[in-house]
């Protein structure tokens, strides 16, 4: 069996490794001329780390990431709404990692090259479409350096080509642009002194602006500084107007557009957000957008995965994690001895309903709804949290999301 993967991002590379570990031949075709370590921080949840650990990547991830110790939700006044341990500190068998997106992709890229060989990833190949029939499938690529068009055949095609997937558009030509909810997300990272445990994550704010803070690398510097990731999500509109600029993870942000949502907004004890952000060099903007869930990912011998299948708002730390889970499921189904078409349909049946639920929950704020709930009732802060929201009420939001996304303790330590 030979599988063609369109897209060399986190999901596509994870799928290549997991298929290879099950004895299936894989080739990855990536649009970019090289797979560079771009972006800023993300959190990769324990259920995804379990799958990466199962293919031998835990030690490599430990070298470039931080094991998240705790997650704290606060209001903009810095009052704690919810606090919990994460990963192994919460009794799970595997950690949660706070990691630079590019370093995670780099670990996967290096593992693919080591395990599958240097020719397993073909860069500079832009997919222009796919063809399939009962006996096989082919992907059409334009070689960006020459403009030449080539056809690559295999037993199946996995489209991991992101929110602007060419393959998905071929099956859903009328889907239109991604849906913007009116929130702009700015993200950056800067060397900074660690706060609290040095492995803590804080999400703070209110209805109009939220701030996310966590370290993503500790390179044992003499000055003790760590690479501190930050993100600010601010409401610019109600989503009824077009997004100001096309979404792109690598589009540079403008300080004059961001600072009005930071100045006099957050009063936190852990660090000074304004100083951190002003000390950051290049940072990035991304309109918070997704697509409506669809009823079908698999068409004969072609299927979608990751952001091509279920693009979601970047809340709850679930985008990259769900792509890794897609990869594991695909590898399992394709290795189980059934027909290719049946395997891809079985993958769809298992993964589509769950990820559709996550997309919908993320639109409502996901686990961060605990912040919105308290902010709506006590926008100027509170003297006693229990007078505003009960522990059971807040726990239902957080634990309910964990169960939906599949990283509750029972699911991870299975």
C-alpha cells in the first residue's frame, strides 16, 4: 500500500510517521519550498502526546518543550476563577507540552526524514486537484520552481493541506471563505523571566479581550529567562463583516492595532503584559475563523484530516492535538486489513462526530467559558467567587469540554 499525503504540517507529518510505523509506504508533498520552524506557541494535549510517545517522540519533545504544570483562568483583574494541574502533574500517564509550533513541526520533520528517508518529503509541490477510482487515487501537483505539472499515484490520498485545502474545495466548491467571528488574535513570544512555577499557563480577561501567557522553551540561560508565549484575542466586530485581512498564521501584526486592547486592560500579578508585548519584536495576527462542520470527509480513496477536515477556533488547545488524533486513527484503520475505502470511511465515522462537537464548543468559548460566565456576572471583579459562580458550575464547563475533546483522565489513562 502506498499513501500520498498532501501537506507537510503537523497533521501530515504525524500521519506519515504513524503509517510508517504500521508498515505502510508514505510520501508527503508540501507546498512550501522548505518546512521551516515558523509560528509561536501552542499547547499539545496529553491524548495527542500519548500518540506521539507511542512512536518514540517523547524524549525529543522533552528537549524542546516545557511540561505544562498548571492552567489558571483569571479575570482581567487577576483574580483566579479556576485552577488545575495538567498532564503528569494531574495524574495522567503522559504530559501536556507547551511548545513552539515550529519546534513541534521540526521534531516531526526530523523523525520523518530519519525513519522514511530524505526523499519522503517533497517540498515545493502545490496540489491542484485529485483524481480517484475503484483501483487507486492520484494527486496533481504544480512544481513551484518550474511550473511543471505532475501526477502522483497511490492507493489513497490524505489531504492535510489546511483551512484553505485545495482538496476539500474540490469536494465543496461552494463552501466560500472561512467564517470569521469578529475576533482578532495576536500572538508572539519574547525572552522573559518565568512566573509562578515556571511551567504555569494563565488565561485572563473579559468579554472584549483575553490574554494567554505560558513559557514554551527553557534553554537554561544564565539570566534565567524563558521564551514566553503570549496571545491576545480582542473583539473587533460581531462577525457580520468580512475579516480585515486574509487569515495567515505567518502574517505580521501591527503594534498600534494591538496596544489599545492591552493598555489599562489587564492588571495581573504574574507579569506586566504591556511590557512583555512592547519588548516583543515580530509578532503575528490571525483572525479567529473556522468552517462549518461537513457531513463527509471521505470520497472513495480520498479523505481529509486536520484543518482541512475540521478547522476550529484556536481555543482549548485542540487544533494540533486533534490533527495528531486523526493521524493515529487513519493509520490504525488503514492497517487493519480491510479495503482502503472501508478504512477511510471507518476513520470518518470515528473522528468526524467528535471533531464537529469540538468545533461547535470552541465557537462558544470552549473551556474559557468559565471566564466569560464570571465576567458577565461580575465585570468589575468579585470579593468571593462562590457568590458569583459555584465550583460545580465551573467544573461542569471545564470537565465537559475535556470529555468532549477526549483528554479527560479516564480517556488518556486507558
